[in-house]
C-alpha cells in the first residue's frame, strides 16, 4: 500500500472539499510525530542537554583553574584522558561503534595535548609542525579502527598540513598548492572508491565529501590559473582536472551517482565563466557570462532531471 | 514518482475515510502529480538552481558596473522594475524548474538595481525597505512558486528588521517577536485549516513555513540582550513573555499527545517547564529556539528541526558568553543545569518508555 505523505495530503486537499477536521486527523495519524516518537525525542533531548551542560561545566571548571595548574597537572590531565579513552576502547564488551568513537575522541585529545604542550614550552614551531605531529601520532589508530569519521579527521589534517606547509615554509604559488591538493584528494577518492568496490563498507557521505573537496580545489586552482596566466602548473592542473572530471562523469553515469553529475558540470560552468570574463575583459564579457550561466545551468538541470527520471524508470522495471 | 494506479488508490483511501461524502477534482489531482513528477528534484538540483541564479546575478550586475549603467538612477530603476516584472511573468507563464534559475537571478538583480537607484536618488531611507515589502507582497499574491515565495518572505522580514535597525527603535523588536511567534505557532499547528482554506494559501504553505522559521531566528538574534556587545535592546523580558508562553502552549499540546491525564502530573509538567524556560528570561532567543524545535518535531519538519537545534546551540553559547560572571560561577551554573536535566531524565525515564 502506498504511504500517504504530507505532500499527498496537500495536493488532495487543494483539489477537493475534504473537511478540515478530517485533514487534521489524517495529518496527525500519518505525518505528525506520535506519542512514541515524542517519548524517544524527549529522552534524547533531556539526556543530551544533561550530559552536554555537565561536560561543558567540567570543561569550564578546568578552564577557570587552568592558569593556576602547574605543567605536570596540565599535561597529566590530558594524557590521563587519552589513556582512559584508549583503554576503554580496548574493552571488547562495548559495541564496535562505541569503541571507535572513543578512539576518535582520543585522537582529538592528541591535538589538544600538542596545543597545550606548545603553549607551555613555547616551542615556537610553525603551526604546520603541530598538525604534522598530530597527524603522525594518530596514524595507527586510524588504520586500526578503520572508522569513517576518524578517517575524515585524518584526511582533513593531512590537507591542513599541506596548506600550512605551503603558507609558512615552502611559499608555493597558489596554483601550485591547489595542484597538489587536487592530486592528493584525487588519490584519496580513488583509493576510497577502490576499497569500496571490494568491500562496500565505505559510506556515501565519506566519498562524497572527498569528491566535493576535490572539485572545490580543482575549481579554485583552475580559476586562479586562468587569471594568473600561463604557467607549467596550470597546464598540469588542467590536464589532471580534465582526466578526473571525465572519470568522475563516467563513474557517475555507471553507478547512478547524481552527486558527481551535479558538481562536475557546475564546476566546469564556473571555470568557463571565469575564462569568458578573462578573455573578453569588458562589459560585454559579463553579459555573455550571464547568458552562458543561465543557459548552461538550465541545460544541466534539464539533463539531470531526465537522467533521474530514467534511473527511477529503470529501477521500477 | 507516483504511478496512475497509486494516485487512484490514494484518492480511494481518502474517499473511504470520508464515507463517500467527498468530491474530488480528479483531473486536477492527476495533473498536479504529473507536474511535480517533472520536477521532483534532489537537493543537489535545488542548490545548483540557487547558486546558478546567484552567479548569473553577479555576472549581470558586473555587466551593469562595467558598462557604467549604475550611474543613471532612472536607468537602474527602469531596468529593476522590468527585471522583476519579467521574473514574475516567466514564473506565471511557465512554472517549470528550469525557469527558476532565470527567474531568481532576474528577481534578485531587479531588487538590487532598485536599491541602487534609491540610493542615488538620495531618497528618504524608509522608502527602500517599504518598496521592497510592497514588491515582495505583490509577488506573493501573483505567483506562489516555492523559491520565489521563499525569497520574498525573507526580503519582507529582512526589510522590517532593517527598518528597526535603521531607526534604532529596538523596543519595536518585541512587537515583531510577538507577531512572528503568533504567526509561527498558528502556521505550524493550523496546517489543515490553512491548506484547505484556498489554493494560493495552500501553495504558499511550505515556503512560508521555512521562510518564517528563518526570519524568526533573525528576529531572535536581534532581540538578544547584548547585540554586538551593545546593550541596545532593553526590557528583553517582554519578548520572553511571548516566546515562553508559546513554548508552554506547545507543552500543553504535547501533554495531550502523550496523554498526561492526571491534573497533578500536568501541573508538575507545566511548573518544571516554566521553571526551566523562565531561567532564560533574559535571553528570549533561547525559549524561541526551543519553540522552533518543539513545533518542527511536532509536525515532522526536518529542516526546521535542524535550524532550531543549531540556533539553540548558538543562543545558549552566546548566553553563557555574555553573562558577566567568572568562569567558575559559569561552570557551577552549567553543572547545575546539567544535573537538573539529568534528574528530569531519571524521573521521567520510566514514563517515557515507548510502548513498542
């Protein structure tokens, strides 16, 4: 039997003389939260607020006394927390998710530990050192837990290390940096998709997030390249982007991933618009770009809707 | 996408509920399903539509700037009006998803151009927001497309808040909060009445719901005691009276849903709710965001729930940040609040076991 959704009620109510009281009753039965879901919600709400405020209170308590604590106590408290979290994560009685969350918490605390260490001893290090040390120290936990949120933290850290290294030490050109970031995340995405093919336990949000980051880096790099003029890295990045986008589009069509088929063309539209503005460099360039964006976005949306219809149709048969 | 047979099944089920005393315009229902099937869009498509529209707007305004068209106020005014008229006209002629991109960029560019024109006329400051309110209200009456209506609602509310901010008449924010609280509660709880009242109102139901929820958060933000660290809004408790009593009203409805029947239990629930809510009387935004959470959960409105939770976290953090106590006092307050909620949790644990 088809489920009645709120949209169905809206449409039928619009084109009939359905009495208000009956609509009210149907909405209450089919759409609104019932007593059971309210109970679950309230339990969750009260527990989250209770724990949230208590934890915040404890943190504030330490924050207040922080300045008065000596070095030993400061580092000791954080190391103690890391040890407790890691030991708890080794207890087999807990479910795997709980143990993984504990390990993720320990990984976050490692960052806090390094921050406190740097603050006490005024190591004067570049910020990239701090992130690099953090990244290296949690590597084994990342591999052992194989937990997607922890992997995501790890990838974010690696990207941060590269970004800060280029800012503070290497002083790379913008386009150079984005070429590296694009290639690196392409590598991550390909490995994730490859592992996903074999084991199918990689969540969609994980690969989609990497794909989105990758497309953003490629887009920024290409736009910067267009405005900065020709250079070797621009050619390399264009080449990489072209290959990646082709692969992404083929993957999207074969695996029915509308996400890839949305972000890649949209990125291309932005890149081409930037090229228009650069090439024409006058008021007509802007007008042309405007017309181009409207036309291409319209075509893109029409095509996407068609493809989705086709997929739904195929799934229905 | 629903098949013909599924639609007929739905109609028949509703008919069975009503003992055949109901009349349908079946052709119109089928036509509407046909129409939405053509534009069932994923979130990605909606986002592309909006961002595409905004990018095109930027390019169009870039053209105006590069061609120095901004210098002629009459030119701006005329093109602004033409753009808005074209945007509404397009929506009216062909209400399809692909038109949306074009229509949004025309609408936003039109409003910006009119804004620039007024700026150059050196007109009275009040005219622009009032003109925006007029334009958007007219738009809502003419077309009820989702995104255009949503933008119109935001612009109307933004203009009202802008007027308050411009004149520094912050006392008026209490009236704004009172009105929007009433609208919000009525809009969420009287869904059946609104969607059966007339077709235009029924089509505006969803864009209004999300538009008012977001505007409410902005209103609450403005009503915060230490807005941008200036004590601008005095007597914040006035707003709190409205947000707290509305929240208590939803608690009353909740008691009915949960079938809390004994008078003793009810009084206890109201007292505890009143105690918790009134502890935030200095910060009407907190009970306001709780109101959004409760209303959204009641009608199963997920976007609203997310907005409510995010704004609740923000307002609570801001509340503790603004309190002029030492960190230690704040820490005790938080521990106390946490303990209170944990106590309520423990006391209600048995009663809140789901019967499943």
